[in-house]
C-alpha cells in the first residue's frame, strides 16, 4: 500500500512541476502515466482482498 501512495505522490509532484514550469509539459504526461499505473496497481490489490494473510 505504501508503494501506491508513493506513486500517487510522485504523480502529483510531476504534474505540478509539469504545469508550473514552462517547457516541461512532458512531466505532466509522465505524472498522468504514473498516476494511471498507481490506480491500476491499487485496483489489482483491492480485487485480491486487500491485506495479505497474517501468521
């Protein structure tokens, strides 16, 4: 779960930099791509039942 939150944070930072900095629009698109990957990973983990079994 921590990886998914980290990927979302990275996507937000890249998107903000991509919007704010002139000429770095490609960072916005990379941020969107990272966000889509994070959502896909989160959805796959959610479908499996969430937490792994504990011992």
